[in-house]
């Protein structure tokens, strides 16, 4: 991976973490997804997976529609 793509990946990771802290769940997931698209082996894979599990756990009513 070239430096430009690595920098973009790191930017998306940072933005995702910041969005998560603001409780902007969709923005966090989107940022993690962008990082994954740049680098399928990014730590964003695990961060996004954990975020989805947390959101699903706390929003059980999404399954009761």
C-alpha cells in the first residue's frame, strides 16, 4: 500500500473514532467502511464489526419491525 492510501486509511480511522465518540454511529460505520475499501486488512474491519455488534445489542427493537 502506498503512503497516500495509508494516510487516507488513517484519516478514515481517526474520523471513525471521533464519530463514535460523538455517538454518530452511521458516520463511524461509514468511515470504517471507507478505510476497509482502501485496505481490506485494516484494523477498521474489527472496529466496524465491534461497532455493529454494539449497535445491534443496544437497538434490539430494530429486529421487531
